[in-house]
C-alpha cells in the first residue's frame, strides 16, 4: 500500500465528476469523441455510449443535434483558440435548459453540461461599485460576505487568508445563529496543500454540491489520466470529502481571492444540507470576489503610498542631522532614538569595532558582543532579519528575552560596523480549528487503497502557545531599515552624491514607467472580466432569431479577448525586464516540440508542416527560454498559415562558444522599409495586420535575449523569414 503525502495527492485526475455534471471530451484536432462521463445517456439518447468513441458528434445528429446547432459548437475552433479559457452558452436538451461550457486543455476540448437552476432567493442587483468606497479592510471583507450571502445563501460564508507558510486563518465570517463561529481560527497547511492551492489559481470557483453522493466515472479507451483541473464538476478528493463530513457539512463552495497574481485567500461557503448553486450565480459570486480583491489591492496600495511618503519625510529629517557631522559614528549617535523607532523596534545597538552604544531595551553589552561574533561568522547578506532568534539561539548565545527578534544591518563587516535592532519576546498563542497534529488514514483513490494524512475528526479549538519569537518584522519594518541603509550610503560618500542622485532619479523614472504599464494592465483585468462574463450571459439569454444581436455580442467578446491578450503581453514585457533569472543548462527538444504542437493547433492550417531538426542544449533561464520559443514559433506558424504549403523549420547548431537556433518560415516576410522598428513595442507590419496580434511578442523576446546574454536577429525576403537566436553555450 502506497503512502501519499497531502501535497502528492493527484486531485486533478480523480477519474470522475460530480453527479450534477455531464462531460464529453473530444480531440482538439479531429473533434472525435475520446472520453465521456458515464451519465451522458441520462440526457442524450444514446443506446450504446461506448459506440461513440472515435466518431464525431455530427455522426449522431439524433443524439447531439442541440449541441451541433449551438453557437459555440458551430464556431468551436474560434472559441477554443485560447487554451484554458472557458466559454458559456445555454441549450435545451429534451425540453430542459442546460448550461453548456467549453474549454480546451492540452489536446482535448471539454464539453460540460449542467442543468439551469432558478434561484428564487436571490436578492441583489448588479451593482458593482460599492467595494471601492470602503476604506477599512475588515469592513471590505464583511461587505463581500454580506453581498455573497444574497447570491449563494449558504449557512456559513468565510474569508480565509493564507499565511506565508501555507496555513490559513478565518478573518471574516457570516453565519446562521445556530452554527459555531470559526472567526479567528487557524488551519494547518495540510488542510489546503500545495497542489490544491495551485488548482485554486487555475479554477477560481469550486463547488461540491453533495459530499455524500456517489461520483460519476469518466470512460475513455485512449486517455488514462484525464486532467479535470478546469472542469466545474470535477469530483473532490476522498480526503477532502472526509474532511467536510467530519466538519458537519454536506456542501461547500469556494471562490479564489487573487491579488497580484497570487492566491491571497479564499471565500469559503459551507452548508449543512446538500446544496447546488446555479452556474450563473457562481459566476456572479466570482465577479463580486474579484471586485473586492481589486478594491483591497487598491486600498493597500494607497496605504503603502502614504507610509512611503511618511517614511521619506522622516528620512529627510534624519539626513539633515547626519550632514551636520563629519563622521558617520557621530551622526548615528545623535539620531539613535529616531533610528530605533523607524522599524518599530524595542531597542537599538550601534556597533563600531569594540564600541557598543545602546538605545531602548536591549540585551547586555556582553550578549550583544556574542551576537556580533555569531553574525560575522554565520551570515552573508547585508541585512539579516529574524523574528525567532531567541528560539533558535537562546542556549548557544545565552540570550535574554530582549533579543527574541533582531535585524542587523552591516555597515562595514571588515571594521565590525553594524546596527542591530531588537524586539522583545512576544507572548503568542494560536487558536487552531482542531489539533493540527497529522494522523494517517487509508483512502481509496481511483480504485487503489492509499495511506494519506487523515483529516481531523474534531474541530474543537486547540490553543498552541509559542515561545522564543518576537512580533513579526513586516515589509514596512524592513523598508525602514533599507531607508536607513540608503541614507548612510548617501551621506558617507558625499563626493558621489550628485552622480548617485542623478542615477537614482533615472532609475525611478524607468521604474515608474514599468510600474505604470504593469498597474494599468493589472487594474483593467477585473473590469474586462466583468464585461466579458456579462456579455456571455447576455449571449446565452438571447432568444432564437436574434442573429444580428448575437453577432454584435460575439464581436464585443472578441475585442475584449484581444485587449486582455494585449494587457497580458504588457505584463510579460515588464516581467522580462525585472524578474529574477537563473541561468542553467537546459534541454530544448521537448519544449520546442510541445510549443510546435500547440502552435499548429492554435495558429496553423491543416496543411501546416513543422520540421524540427537538431536541438542542442543552451545556457538560459527556464521560464524565459520557454517565452522566447513560444513567441517565435507561434509567429512562424501563424504568418505562414495562409500559404498553400505552410512550412516551418527549426534547427540549432553549435558555433564556437555559442548555440545558434534558426526558426525559418515561408510566410509573409518583413518589408525592408519596416525592419528598423522590428523590435519596438506595439509595432505591427502593414502586411501582418490581417493576422491577430498586438506587436508585443518580439519586444518580449528582444528584452529576454539581452537579459540572458544572448541575441536575436533575422533575415527576411518575399519567400519568408528566419529568426536567429544566439545563446551562450552550456558550461562543460
């Protein structure tokens, strides 16, 4: 019997769906049926379901005519052009109305159905701007729960915030009077392990209608493990199902709270009795949650800006004091009280060789000397931060409670010059929802018994007392120390002040430009999502015979998609400049093959031919390398797709200390007069405007190649284009 850690449980391939859903999978290229849920014969007239394998839906018009006639299916290639994006419609099957959802994932197109349910208790209007007038964090999340309760009407709704270690805490709650409160309780990381958190980023709305109901198996002859990450009806893991049963609920609904592209938390709804929420209501709950997340992000940004302005003012006052003295030590002595307060510390030690000057509540001089010697031997960073210093080193360094947390800034290591901020021990306790200690249980997964971490059977409050820690040093505290560092560097090198000031101003201008493009792209995302979801709902609610209206709404949706794609490209351009890189030896063949296969499906024609020759290893950053090949290969396939015999060749060769990749196509070519602006952002050639695009991809590639020490060039004429990518040769 295998033992499976929580984070290893394959929850994305459960092999079954919940009973409210119906699923059909077709091949993205041939549109032949490759898998389906066993219950499809409940709504479609199919005498022998397994007889449909390998055939198309159009081969069974008597069974699937309603799907075949739908707007989505008649334009299936257009709707599934973008991977992992879901489109919605409504269709009638046997006089019942169903939600019809379509998305492409990997090599399959998923067709998902669920019955339309009217919500008689729904009591809200489509008013979306209330979140932005709230300037209190707790009030914002309470308002979100109040709004969502009128949509889903569950017994309990909570806002669950993730901590840095993956654990979580309930920070807001709305519940029925008879239910126990979970507000303020903590939950261990294993309750929502890593792979579950990753799924919440992919599929942001998740419902389990009835944890006690049997699931419906997925049947397939050709695909073993079908990835159901994006399926709304994906069955829950047996561990999670038992967890919900243990907690006394029969149904749960969750919406991801995404802030700055990270999973910040969840809205979690629980109901004692089984309950299903209609798809439109789930979508609306997602819209309200996204708006609240955006409002929270804006609220935090405003607060951060105010803090930065205040910090700059305090540093400016310190600078005036620093410049009165001819040496740094005198400057530090006069300003020690202000410097101690900047990161909200209890004490400060100024260390210069054998001299130690203290301010506030600190350990003894002998203890500080031991900390100094330890820091010189065991740290390498210029700034060292630790809130658990007492817990980790109490006996070794004979520490007092005044040294529970420390921040050390090394002014000059060689001269034993440093500043040490101290915080006292904080009497901290955490209230857990049940004992977080892990126990082992046996669960069935796809017919196989496995040992996994067993969910808690009791959620009675378990209090954990924590010793040896100070209050957490937050990002503002660290920023304050960094501001002191910058002030010391500036005032200690007066001869270079003018040059440094000019460099800083230039850096700020560049950062502000990139920050502007990033912020605009990020902040427009939610309104676009709202527009698109409402347009799709409007499209689904149109009556027959409204072809002109449907065409107009489809045009709106396409334009929204184009704008969303452009904003995503702007974000990629900003990341290509500022994200951290890690150069390593990378194999390229699998990456190139996968990108080529997807490009042929997404951008190519049935005749498109992609020839992949030698693919030598390169020295590059893994994520950035994928972005480079993705943009260049997609362009090659796209711009050659209108030829009678579209052809793309990819080949890498060794040239001295470099590896050169040539990606050639027989496409439209690049006019000679346009070549001087080839890598400029938003630049599109006149002959390329009949193809979909926004002129950002090559700017991203150009920026990436410069960052990883490579180069991009090209050769072009009327017969096509060859892009030439030069990488560093891997170290031997």
